[in-house]
């Protein structure tokens, strides 16, 4: 093998090395681009999830408010029931007093 053959082999090797560098750079660029697209998609999904969490928090606040209103209404109903019970006791006491003080009248037909 002569000097020219060795120089040609080195030239071919250099060309192949340069092509391999370009291919590696292209693959790296492609992978980086794909990662960038995936990151953007993940950011969008995260934004949607964040929005949904915000909506859920708002709904939970409304539910909490409704529970408070229901508790207040329950207290009001309980107070009304207590008043009705007291009124019923008063009526019952009046009926008992009326029974004791009413003379028994016998009616003959």
C-alpha cells in the first residue's frame, strides 16, 4: 500500500467521521425537538389539571357553604320542633286539667 492509498484511506475516514458527526447532530436535534414538544404538551396538560383543580376547589367552597346553610336550617327546624313540643305539652296539660275539672254528666235517653 502506497502513500496515496493511505492518504485516500485517511480522507475517506475523515469524510465518514464528518458524516457521522452530522448524523449524530441531526439525531440529537431530533431528540431535543421531540423532548421540547413533549414538555410543551406536559405544560398544557398541567395547566388544564390546574384549572380543573381550581374549579373543584370552587365547587367544594360552594358545597361547604351549602352545608353551613343546611346546618343553620337544621338548627332553626330543631328550635321550631322544641317550640311545638312545648306547645303540645301545654295542650296536653290543659286537656288533663279540663278532664279533672269537668263533671261527669249522665244522660238518659
